[in-house]
């Protein structure tokens, strides 16, 4: 059999974590590293003796998820072999944390080492905002982390002399050393109105020293419309709609 497809054979590497291609993560299990935590349902292939099991949440994680809606729905991949992970052909990026922290929107986490820990953090805001990135996950420690973006992202440095602003729906992650703040760009009395017809709404501002990861895609808030009988309903690209809603299954 001959085909250009064979140019996409499994890569040969000694690295424990590696990109099979820009849309697929390859993790080798065995030896001292026999386990990785991955987003539920993201295994696309494996070789060797790899097993899968649910990852039990702690009481604190369950309470935080119930109060904030921010959580990691994970499975354990363990044994001796190689597991391949992917989700909706999104771009995959490996981050090596060395006793450092990264604040990330949980929907963009593909996999992480079991040596890493995480907790829910609140984002300071001008107003109390429900469902607009008000809570994020702070992942810290030493280990590997894989995040996903829709397309090739932009990494923006933040310094004490240069504050960075980004659309709240396009921000994927940032250095935990930064001080973020949610800022409204509305000028009317309605919070969800988009400023001056420009389509721009909420910004995140970042101060301090570190980096911000921004993807070339953003989500729109739900659009309110009137149903027959005068009832109001929401539709559009909100927290549970569009790519955001489709990215993670339960």
C-alpha cells in the first residue's frame, strides 16, 4: 500500500510529552511516569497496556465547581504505553511548569501531570458578572500541562511599564503572577450591550510581569430575543453555546 498518509506515522521520540502534530498530543507512560490526567473523552488512540479510569474530585473541588461552575472533568490514563489525546482538532500547546503557576480557563485544558495541583480563583471586576470569566483555574507546581486554542495564539508579554488588554472571550491563560481585572466596555444601561455598535464588550486587563495567551477566536454573549407570547429567551454564542459549549462534553 502506498499513500501520502504514511507521512503521518507515529513520531519517534524519547520525550515523555510530545506533539504528534499541532492538533494531537502524545504522552508516553511507563517507568516513573505511569499516569497522566486528561480531559474526559479526549483519547483518540493508544498502544501498549494503557488503562483509563475516572478521576475522583475532592470535596473542595466539588464545592468549588458547584459554586463557580469552574472545574476540570478529568480521567486517569495509566499503565505502560502511549496515549494520544485530541479534541475537535484544536491546536495543542505543551507548557512546562517549574514550581510556577498558570491561570487558565478550564475549558482549554487538555491534559496535565498528576503532580500539578489546581484551585479556583476569582477575577476582580468593576461589577459582579455572572458567567463572563469571573472564575478561572490556577494550576501550579512542577510538571507538564497541555492547553488548546482555536488556531495559532498570540503570546503577549506584560511588564510593569506595559499593561495589556484583551477580549475576555479570547483569553486562554496568563501567568499567575499577573494581576487581572475584568473591565466593562459598555456605555449603555444594559450590561450586554456591545460598545457603540463595535461588537466589543468585556476586556481583561493585566498588570505586573508575565505573559498572556490569547487565541484568534472569541465568544459572543447570549443574545436576548422575544419568543411568541412575549417571553424572553437567550440564544447565540454564550457559555453553553457555540464552540465553548461544544468543546467539553460531560
